[in-house]
C-alpha cells in the first residue's frame, strides 16, 4: 500500500515547485464506479468514507484509491467462501474471487489542444509479501473495459498470464489512432483530459486456505505494481507538442505517486499500487484460524456503526450491507466450523 513518511511529506512541501510534472494517473480500486451502492468512487459511501482502517490508507478515506486493497476469502472445503456477504461486488456469491479495477485520470496540458491518450500499455506485476506457508493466489485474468478502444480506429489486447507463484500479467495494450487527414485527431470516445476512465479489471481467485502462525495474514498479502510495457503510454494533440507522458501509478494518500515516464519500458512505482490480501472472514488476528480470541474484533465492528472501516466490514459482515449488527453473528459459528481443505 502507498505510504508517505513524515520526512518525505515535509520535503515535498519545500521542494514542491521542482517536482516532476504529473500528466495522468493510473490507479486501482475494488469499486467499478458504476454508481450503485458501495461502488461509486466519485460519490463514496460507508465504509469507503472511513478508510481501510490499517493506518497509512485511512487518511485517504473517501478519495481515489481508497479501495486499493482487494480482500478475498480463501476457498474452504465446506464452501464457507460461498456466500452473499459484503463486499461481493462482482455479484457471483463467491468471496474467493474479486476484481481490482484499473482507472485513469487524464490531466490537461494547457499548451496542447485536441489532445488525447493514444496508447496505454502496462504489465501487472504481483509479488509475495513474505515467504513461508500462507494462502495463495490460484489464478488471475485481465480484461479491458469493452466500452473503451472499441471503434474502428482503435484496438486492444488483454495480454496473458505470466505463470508463477504468485502469477503476474503481461501485455495489456490498447491504442487509438487518428482517422482524419492532417494534424487533427478524432477524440470521439477517446481518453481526453478528465476521468476517471475505467480501463479494465484484474480478476483474482484465491486458492485453498492454509493454517499458520500469528502474522499469517501479513504473509498472505501480495503487492501489485503496474509497469509500462513496450506499447508505452503516450498522448497526441492537434496543436502543440504533448511530449512524454508522465504517469503516476496510484496514489500516496490523496496525492498522486511520483510520476514515471510513460515512454520508458519497465517504468514502475517503488511502492505497491494495490494489495491483495487473502484472509478468512472472522479471522481477526490473521493467524489462519477462527477462535474465541477473534471476538474483540467482532465487538469493535459491532459498536462502530456507520464509522466502520473497510477491513472490519470484510471480516465481520455476513450480509449485503457493510455495517455489523446482530444479524451477522451466525458468521462466527460458520467460521468456527470451517475445516482445512
């Protein structure tokens, strides 16, 4: 997850006038911004107005990127992961599957007119947070938003999985080219200054649950980083020279991360752009099992009301609303009974 040290914040305030220009931001979020309940980014609702609840992400509550953590329940032999509980955003009733949607905000370049993003190419690199026994990612898949880059003068390829443990993804590419003579570009349906544009989504499926010692949840956390691939990330304009596209991958709090050059293959952020956490619901201390020691977590979520954090809603909600009430208490008995696969 994006972190900002106090010292670096102070330096940024002093050196802000010499910071690299940021032209666009490509970022990840568990919400698809459809406008439906819990899905809107531009008009966030509980619990996204309250932050993740794990420190460094809380100050970005309600902002872009506040949904940078995808939490999945591992698959379990008694089908404990099959339920219609929050945050079943993909609507499949399977909490072992979920999506990280990839968005793009395009800043205006005042010296350029008629400008638009002409190519977007990235790889999705996923890395272990720690070694040892832990829950695993079973598979991933990326698909572009069907509504973008769909006209005759555009094209896209989803790319392919990079096998590994965990797997990554390579070769997501989309391009839009001019269709009229001269320097004027057809910006219809293009990525012009504005946003957020939903580029596509990474679908992640968790593997079977494993049991482990304290810290199991931390060891079941995977870092996600976008990196520029050989299609590059570029912009064209009808007048003026766009130059290289300086792209921030993700947000540090409410501020775009340090930009990288979209014309540099392999350019990526130092800090993760998103996290994938595979942790069984109700396992408050993250040790891979659910016992009475997890009760304080339930009590805290129960008394939080509308101030509930995202991690609390994931762990303790057992229906379609994020708040935790007495109706969610059956979660405990189900979690206790969930055997190892």
